[in-house]
C-alpha cells in the first residue's frame, strides 16, 4: 500500500522520538512492501518561532490530506510565560479539534521487564491490561474562557452527542476486549458529570447490553487505579479527568516513555482498508498518534529520550489508520522483545547501563520479524 | 477549658467513626481536665430523610455557634439517583461554603506499620511527609451550573482574593515545616490556572520570599506524587485538582482510613487560645474536621470501619480550633502506637486478624498517655 504520513516533531524531545518512530515505520514498510511517504510540518513552539502561530495553516492542510498524523510533543520553558498570547499547547488543542479527534485511546499494559521502574508493587501489576478512552475535543479544555485583572473562568460543557460518540467507541473497544466498561465522572458535584452518567447508562443499556458497566467517581478512581488496576478493562472519561488519570496510570507501566496514544475521529478514510482489529470497525478513521509523554525539555537534544512510546504510537497508526494489523503487531512484538532483553533507556534503567535513543531504535529494528 | 463541639455523623459509616472519635475526645478531655460538650445534628442523606434538606437550618445554626465541627461522611446509593433534586453531598458543600472553610488541610505521612497496605513500593514511602492544602469553597464546585435535556455545563471561576488567601495559608504552613511549596495547576490549558499561577508567584515573591516555590501541571503531579513523594512538603491546589490528588495521595498512606482533614476559615474564634502550632497563627479559626474517606455504604453498620481517620480528625480539631497542642499530640501518638502494635482494621490487615471499630477505638484510648 501507499500511505502519506504527516510528521509533526514539535518541541523538546519530540524531534528525537518521531525520528525514531519514522525509522521503524520505514523498516516495517520495507519488510512488508509498503511505500510510506513522510512529510514533516511545524507545530507548537517550533511553529511559533518560525511563523508566529502554534498551528500554521499549512500544517493543518497537510494533516487533512494525509492518511495519518504522527506527533512528537509540544511545549517548553521558552514559551511558557503564562501571559504569552500564543502557546505551543494551543497548536495541539487546535489540531485535535480541527480534525475532530474526539476519542483518545491510551492503552496501559505494563511490560514485565519494566515493572522495576514502576512505583507500584509488582504483584499488583501482573495481568494489568487496561485502555483509557479519553474524550478529547470537549469539556473544560474548549469551553469559553474569560479573564480580567482579578478574575478568570473556564466553562466545562458537554452535550449528549459528544458523550454518546465517545462512549460508543469505548463500548466497541470493550466488546473486542473483556467486555467491561468503567465510566468515570464526578456526578455527586458536577452537572456535566450527571449528564455523562445518564448518557453512558442509556447508551450501554440500549446499544451494548452485553457490556458490563460500572460508574466510578474520579476521586475513587484515582485510588482504585493503584490499588486494583487488574480489575479494569476499558475506562471512559471526560477530557480533564482523562488527562490526569492517564498520567497517573502511566506509572503502572513504569514510565511515561512506554505509552503510546491514538486520537481518532469519525470520518472513514480508507473504506477499502483491512478490518480494524482493535475496535472492530470496518474502516480505519482519521487519526493522530503521539506518545503520551511531554516534550521533556530537561533532556532534549541529548539523545537519551525513550523512543518506545513514539515507536508504539507508530504501531497504533498502522493498525487504526492504515488497517495494517500484522505490521502493527510486528512493531509491538519487537518492542516487547527489546524490553525483555533489558534494552532500557535512562527512564527505565533503575541501575546499570542505559542505552541511547539511537541504540534503542536500532534494537527494535533488528527485532522486526 | 470548656468547648462545644457539633458532631455531624452523616451517612454510612459516618455514625460509627464519629462515635469512635467522640469517645477518644472524651477520654482526652478527662485526662487533661477539659469539659467538651458534644451536640449531634443532621447532615447529608440522614438529614434528607428526616427533613427533606441535606443541610437543615438548625444544623448550620448549631455549627456557627460551636467551637468546632466534627463530621463523619455523607452520601450513599439510597440518595444517588443522578436526577434527584437534593443530594447528600449538597449538605457538605453548603456547610463548607456557609462557614467560609476555604482551606482544606490534608496531611499525608505514611505510618511505617501501614506500608504493607500501600500499593506503592515501601522504599519510596519512607520519610514521606506532605500536606495538601486544597482550596475548598471555589472553582468548578461552586460555579454556575446549567442543564437542558441535551446539554450541561459547570463554570470554573476564581478571583485573586480566593487564591491569595489559600496560598497564604499554605505558605504559613510551609514555613512551619520544610519551607517548600508546590503549586498545582493546568496553566497550559486553563485561564483559571494561569490566574492561579500568577497569583501564587506574586504572593510568594512579595510576602514569603523565604519559601521555595515550584509549579507543577496537574497531570505531571499525578505521576510525581507516586514516583517521588518524598520531595513534596506543602502542595497547594484548586478544589477539583485537590479532590483527585488527595485521594491518590491517600494510597501512599496505605488506606483512606488513616487520613484526617481540617477545613479552616478565616474568623478568629478563640483569641485567647494557645498558639496554633501547625500554621503559626495566633488564634484558632473556625473549623470542620472530617476523615477524607467517604461513607463506605458497603461496610456500614457492620462495626468494621477504620476509625483512625476520624480519631485523627479529632486531634486536628483540638490543635486547630481549640489550640490544644499537647492533647492533639497525645491522640496522634496513641494512634501511632496502636498501628505499631499491629492493631489493624480490615482495610489495613493484608492478612491475619482484623479488629473491629470498637476494638481499635479501645486500643487508642488505652494508649492515651
Ligand atoms: C500538552 C497538553 C495540552 C496535553 C493535554 O492536557 O491534553 C497533554 O497533557 C496531553 O495529555 O496530551
Ligand atoms: C463528597 C464530595 C462532595 C467531596 C468532595 O468532592 O469534596 C469528597 O469527595 C471530599 O473530598 O471531601
């Protein structure tokens, strides 16, 4: 197959980890006879420096025309004056919104070899295999904001349609997994959470009666994610709660540096593409793929960033946007094998030798079967 | 001294744990020659059942006239229909707001004997001693809410004065501790967080130049709380982030059942009271004390709830509202001694025999020196 992939390296370690992911994708392409074209564009702080805007029109245009988008990370101290008129993060929020990427999938399945790096006791982690589906284009992130010299406000809004579509996607995923859905809200305080809870209950009862649904308050969830992570299968929640809970959940996996994510919209792009194995839908959807870690300015440019999350994001891209299930598996198995072999970057190596970004990437490529 | 304490047992295990705390406070009173009067009033679901309202006027009046308020917990499945017009939690939110309890202090210092119950690896927990100061009467909890058949909204608002007062209280606490303050926000997305960050920076620079201030994004904080809990001293944050982060932090201590909280306002109540040792202020302030755990309906009425958090909330009451530092220490040391002796309720006893609420309470009373 031929596919055009837009690459948005962004800031900090973004360029280093996307370069690693692209190398791995090229290698997989060679092995399976695909012609992937990679097209770099600006986003975030790098885009602000070059054009004054965090999401230049050319970047958005290219993303719209592409088959998929691979992103590194945005932000850094250089652009983080709270009074700045434009901020790198606006680029990320704007592209999510513009492409309609309402469902952010964040799988967390701790790899046995990396448990040493987790703050959580290993016996709690064996068998953990959960998937957070975070609503990504609504809530307090996108509601009206106001500011005066002495006051500020952010509006959190949801409508039924926004909740339904992300819950449906989470249910479809749960069906292809263990059939459990945990919906997280703060229904004892927030009106948006009460709408969230009612809507989720109704969608599951009417359309997914085979799914086992439970509701959790976000504060309890922050505990149970640590005390009984094995019990969860698919977790669906609104934008802000998803942001906090997925970073917390990353600690189960030992390092943020291991966690990929897929941000998906509704539009069918490749009607002819192979069946999307993860969510069971017939056609792949437009998607943006990014590690869940940030731009890590403290280690940027030193060649020591963990590339696995970006490489695994490449695997999600193959699966969800191109329908290339075998090729995605191939990458995931290779990363798993190098972790088994103890090829650890500094974030994972409790003690002992840590490899560079380049060494880690080469180790993955060598393992591609 | 004579002091009038209003007791609000609330729902679920609330009555069991407040009864335990009252017994311990009576015992301390006898030992030190204080006359504590205890006056029970209704709140939450119990109040809805009896009066139709989650915070009856008589309860609020009694609280206003009291020297301090001790609360159990509110809520339960009986009252948790999302469409219900009145909810138990409204009683708790209303009393916090009506008494102006803007600073919720949640200390987390894992007890060595309870580390077995924590999901976090023990070597990360030794030496952890942090205090979360959660803003309690502002933010998305109290902003305007709207609801239609298909939409809902919650407004998050802060003004400079609300931020300043809670930051000042956190700084004063930090001064009496290790001099470090971590302010948590989501300044890369929220306007309220940008106001929070600017205000915190200014208050510390102008009024507390001796305090070492760092800013953390809430998603990073959810990770660092687990990966490097020892690095934190005082953490100050807005209402919703504080709710989530303190429940997460409770896992460091092994169980929610060990964590007390103090909710404090500004009004000086006992100008003549002893110096408040924790926050260094001269006069005690009006305060409400409650365990951070909920009403745990699943174990209510079985006599097995962990009473330590409620008992320790009694200690905070003595310290912050009555200025009785020695008496507060006496309770804290007794709880510490029974934990050392392995007197564990079911939530703490990984295996082996668990004691009842009554046995745990008697063990504490026996240890009072
Ligand atoms: C950079 C920031 C705006 C972003 C978010 O909060 O969504 C990030 O934390 C993430 O989780 O992708
Ligand atoms: C019961 C609920 C309204 C409350 C809150 O969210 O503040 C509780 O979770 C707490 O933390 O005290």
